[in-house]
C-alpha cells in the first residue's frame, strides 16, 4: 500500500459514548473509513499512523436513513466503519494529534 492511500483510508475517528466505552473496556477503537477500504489497509494505516499493534479489524456498512425535515425528505449518507482492536496495554490518544 502506498503512502498516499494509507493517509486517505482513515477519514475520522468516531467519538461517541458507545465508542469511548468500548475503547476503555476492550481496547477497541472505531473509525470512519473510505467505502473501498479493506481490513488489511485499515490495519496497516492504523499501525503506521498511530504506532500501535492491531490485533483484529471488523468492518460494517451503515446504510443511510431517510429523514424528514418538515415536508422535505432527505437522506443521511452511507458510512463504512472499522472497529479496530489493539494489543493489550496499547491506546490511541486523539488529543495529541491536533498539533
């Protein structure tokens, strides 16, 4: 996998109550990824960008819902998520990435 693809595979971490609880209890972090990403690409990207060891990767396609705002119908975008389990004792610090 080339360097450009590695930086484009991960779009953003998913930060919610559920994902924070999973990260704290089982070392499992959740990311939004591009729709064409594979497990191996996600694993390599996380290992190189965050310098951690990845044990397993699970992928999920979340279909966008239809939503109404008044009389106008709209659709949420479809999202591909990757749940990444890290090796015991390792963690990803999202706050350190801002600078």
